[in-house]
């Protein structure tokens, strides 16, 4: 697959690994149950899908992923602050999410990675 910046792609892979690890760790923090395992598989699957999209380097995907991470942080911010003694780990996780969102938006190598045109998707798989 075509990449415009190898370092930017590596950062995207690291963010994907973080999102997958976050889903698995949240399963253990929340307790292992059937519903928790199903939810974890769905979260891991969604993280893998986001990773595939980021790996492709398609235009504007970084904005979508950054928005997803920032909205997740914003949605849980008030409850995490109100229950900081129980939820400090989730508050820390949210800060890492915001850090990942900022990296996706401002790091030059990452921005250069996301320059593949959507109209070129069929050509991306050719050698």
C-alpha cells in the first residue's frame, strides 16, 4: 500500500495499538463478564477498523479519528472528574486520547501521511 510518510504511518500504527490495548484493559478494569467480553470484541474490532483506515493514509481520516477520540473524552469528562477517586485511570486515559488527537492533527509527518486521495483507492493496492 502506498504511503507518503513512513514515520507518520508508524505513529498511526502506535495509536491503533494504544486503542486496542485500551479496549482490552478496560475489559479487565470493568470486570470480566459475557457482556464485557462481547463489548471488548466490538471495541477491539472498531479499533482495528480505525487502524486500517489510518494505515491507508486517506485524506481527512485523521480528522475523523481525532474527532472520535476528542468526543469520547468530552463525553466522559464530567463523570470522570466528579468521581475522580474511582475514575482517575479513565481520566488519564482520556488525556492520552486527547494527546493522540492532537498528534493526528498537528504532527507534520502524520499530516503528510494522510494525503492519499479517495479517488485513488483502487490504485493504492497496485505495486
